């Protein structure tokens, strides 16, 4: 997704030429490693001395980039920054030798050093990651080149690299979130589609507030979004190109309500709900041919469809049993098999990008929960609990979930929260005002 | 960052034209109702105000249900009688849900409620051509507390009169 940051070159160069320490990574991962699935109780301590500005034009960027990297890593709950006031060594040059004893003495396990240079109007960011107790670099040094505007993406990319080297899993920091920004009293809410970086920075609005809009969803390439809008008078699914901000109804000729859309993993089709005569079913539309296929055909409500990452199956919700429950059907349609089997109502299923889990909203005894289960319905875990939690969306690496949490009462307001699939590290995501219906993008390209 | 600049500009322009026109709450319904011309006084049995207040423009539903209660059917009988006397109006039936449910499901539930009202009015002689439906799910609550006293008012279908029927 280069649409918003076309100037970012995102050049990754192994910097073998950077000096004596830029040794190639070891084959063995060494002791510096977090297994995310085991659920980390004690975050791994890291030190992140401010990146060295090698010329005067780079000073602000060096400070900003260092701050964002630290926020990314600390925000995962997997890492803990050892404050600079505790540092013994002062890093004055990117190429100066690491004083291992000084970092070991304050129990730093991972040391991240870097430099920022302004060269010909471009920012050049270099970084290295060290395993302090093994006294070795962890992976080779990397260099990124980009426009000064893209400094946040460069910081996120450094943090993604650190995350990946230590956890063995892809990061999720260089990503975006589209959501519905809200304003006004509860009985006259104004809605605008918006998009921001995963950490709440760079908020932009994609629509004005004249029309009620709901639940945007990213395309697999992150270049388009689907959402539901009342702008024609009835709720209909729209497709927006994020580069041009042009939008069009998904279908020209529908006279019925359409909603709850999601892309297929190849981006070629859209699965969504359409209502006629009070009955809601699931349909599949081929974007290239316009061919529309009905996937469910029952008098009950079938909605919330979400593809498996391999594109062969669709998880959805239905109240055919008398209450909302989750089902999986082949992409060709059909009745499907029920996978939810514990207490309460289940809705808004979303298949993990890793394929292993399905996130959902569970409603029981007047409370709402975000939960995950395996695709056969086993190993269900409720991760959150509140007056109203709903609408999970997966981080690109399938390890973190964002969702909407709305507070109760006349002054109740929605906000976006994130939680690990372990149920830990519940955090409110920074937004400029009320916000709902987050959808997490894939990692940017 | 060319695209960012373009985007900001576009939204700014749209935002300008949206000013002043954002009142969702015109009349009893959320959409463009017939609250203006022909509204008349509530004492006039052919007025919109009479329909909204005396006949009753809405029916309420039980939790997660779209079945019409006896009281709802009585209200809809009166609505049908009024509509048969006042052929110049069409109606838009808005289905709503309370906030105790997920967004998509409540959209579908609101549509079910609107369709239940539509089907009943048709059974009472109102022609299909005069009737349309829309669902707002839980997006447009009327009462804003988070208790049953508010929820019961929000689980509703509202019959919004629209000028432009056969007699107009």
C-alpha cells in the first residue's frame, strides 16, 4: 500500500559496509527470544538510546523516530524499555563498540542503536539490534531511505524488524486502521469514515458527516475499503479507492439493504449480506464480472461473513437456532456447520490472518465479550468483558485484536481498544474523538 | 505526500457543504418525513400530527423479536384505516433495535421489524406501492439511557408519512 506514502522508498539494504560490527546474523536464534504463544508475563527489557543524528537536519527526526520505536515495542506488552536515566554507557556514534558490561549491569537484554542522516532531501535511518548477554548482534544492521514525511513509517519498520527478530513472528506496526469517527449526542450521532496509523497517528477523514456510515473493511492489498453508507437513502455497500477517495456503490441496481461486506483473500470478490422482505442472507459478488451468487437461503438472519485466509470457507453468524450462533460453510454456500457451542449469543466472526483462530463477539448475561476459538469451535477463550464490546479485527500477524468498546448510559461513547489473543495488554487506542468499527490493514508494502 | 493534501482539501470542501444540514431528527422519523407541508393541527384528523400523535406512528417490540404484539396490531389497524382515508401519503417504515446487540445483527433485526409492519399494513389493504422500509439497526436510538425503560422505546418500527401518494 503505497497510496498514502508514495514517497517512501522503503529500501532495505543490509549494511555490510557500515563498519566492523555489521556481522551477518547467526543461524541459531540464541537466548534472546520471546515465544508469543507462551504468554509473556515478564516483558523483555530493552535499551534504546536516542538514535544519533549525524547531521543537523536530522536532529528532530532522530528524536521522533526513537520515541515511536520505543512506543511500538513497549505497547506490545512483550518488551519493557529500561529508561535512559539508568543507562551507564552513552552511545555517541553508531559505529562505536558496544560496552556489553554497562548494559548487562542494568539487565538490558536487547540493545537497539541507530542513526538518522539527512541526505539530499531524504532521511536515511540505520539501526542495529544486539543480544546483550550473548554479546552479539541479532541479525544484520539495516538501512532505510525515505522522505522526511515518512519518518513514522520508518520508525514502525525498525520496530517491526526488532519484533520479528526477537519473536520470530512478523510485526504489525507499519499498518493502518480504518474506523468510524463519531461526534454529537447519542441520539443524533454524526459518523465519518476515517483512517489512521495503527497507533492513532495521522488521522484523515474519508467522508463528511452527512451520511450515516458503518463498519469499513480493508482489501487484502490495503488499497480499497468496503463500508456501508446511507447516502442513497437506504443502507448500501460502497467501495472506496483510498488513493483517489473515489467511491461507488458495490452494485448499481440493488433496491434492498446491503451491508456487512468483506473482501475475499484474493481481493477479487466481496461477500456481504443483502436483505429482502425482512430476510437477510449472504451473497458473493465477483467484482470483475458482476456475477452475484446467493450463498445462504433460509428465513433466518445470516450475516457477518468472513473468509478463511485460503479462500475456501466462510464463517458467518445465523439465528436459525433461535439465537445468534457461528457457522462455517464452503465458499460455494450452503447451510454450514455450527461451531459455537457455549453460552450466549455469538456474532461478528472474523477469521484470523494466520487461519488458526476465529475472533467473535459473545453476548451473555447482559455483558459483551471479545473472544477467540479454534475453527472447529474448540478452545474458546473470552478475552474481554464490558457493557458493550463488539466487532473484533485482527492485527496483520494474528496476535492482537482491536475492537469497539462502548460505555453505558446517556453519555455512553464508543472507543477503540486492543487486546492480545492471550487476553493481556488491554489498551485504549488513541483517537481524536469517539471512534468505532476499527478494521486493521495488512502490513503496508 | 501529494495525496494527503488532496484528501484534506476534498474533505474540507465536503464538510462545508454539509454544514447546517445534519439534523437527523426531523419529525418522528429519521428520514425525510412529511413534517412540513400538510402537517396541519393535531385536531385535524387528516393531519400528519394527528397520525403521529393520536393514531400513533410507532409500534414497539420485545427483546430480539419482530413479532407484532396485540397492542402493535391495534395501532397498525388504526394506521391502515388512516392511510386508506388519506391516499395522498406514502409511508416509509423505519425498523430500529436497542443497543443490546451487535451492529450487523441489529441492522437485520430492524429490517425484520420493518418488514413485519409492512406485511401487516399490506394485509390491511395498503398497497405495496405505497410502502417502503429501511433499517437503522441500533444507530438511531430515541431514548439514550442504558436501561430497559429506554431500550423498550428504541425497539420500534416507525411509520413515517411521505407526501406523494396516489391522491397528491
